[in-house]
C-alpha cells in the first residue's frame, strides 16, 4: 500500500538500501538491494529524490543490474556516493549535503572574520 511504502521510506529504507548498494564487500546483498531500490523509486518520489542525491550520476541511476552498476562506476564514485549518503541531513523537508553544509560554514566563518577583523580562514571545498 502507499501508506506502508511512505512509512518505510520515512523510516530510512531508501538509505538502508543505498548503504547495501554501495557496499562492494557483499555483492549478493548489493545486487538484491539495487533491484529493490529501483522498485522503491517507482512507488516513492521521495525515495527517488534521495537516490538521485546520493548516486548523483545518470549512469549509476540507470544501471539495472549489478554488472551494469559496477562497470559504470569507479572506486572514487563509490567513495563520493558513500560520503553523500553519510552526510545527508534532514532539515525540514529538504536535505543538505556535506558540501553544502561546508560552504555554509565557510561563509559564516568569513562573515565572522570580516566583522571581527581577524584573519581569513581558508578551507578547501
């Protein structure tokens, strides 16, 4: 039912499936999670939005099988996707990535430095 699907997505099913998809140490679980993630995205726009935010690349989003997924990605892509998943934060109805959060902090630090007259804090983005 739609209510059950929404309850599961709100409870973190999408994020759990994404964790399994990004865990290359367990390929059988990874393949099963990928199939379930695709099904879940068909029923839930919220799950689709979360998945797009984490996987980010069209080639990963379109991969239907584990072979397609693994041949379309690099270890760096997986690392970045894991980072995005880890750093997703709920803020009302929207989600903010770690990069966006870091940019917000840098802007605040610069504003404080400019106001106080201290030295600029430099940080890589």
